[in-house]
């Protein structure tokens, strides 16, 4: 099932409602919809964060003891089983 996008623009919502009442396809509107108010990200900061994220898991795994890794893995497995409804 396709997920619907929610918009907060009252004009666009009213336009879609009128289209639905008139029997026209909903969503074919000339009203411009604003999908995001977030500013664009700084590419240098994104690259730096990705670089740290790529090494983080391996570095953490390397310094953990075998028993600690086993405990973390068991906890993760239990969490997955609980989450899936078992």
C-alpha cells in the first residue's frame, strides 16, 4: 500500500477535497506544495560525519571483549524477537 504524503497547506487540502467531490483525480493540482522547510546540509559536514560513522562500528568492535560482544549480540537478538511479535 502506497504511503500518503501529508501536507499542511490548507489551500492544497481544500483543492484536493474539491477535486474529490467533482470526481477528478486528486493530487493533480497547480497549487505549489512545500514538502520540506529544512535547509540544505553542508556537504563538508556530511562527508566528515560519514567518515566518522564508517570507522565507528569497526573501532568499537575491535576494542570489545568476546564476552561483551556476545552479550550485546544476545540482547540485540532478543530485542528483534520482541519487536517482531514473538
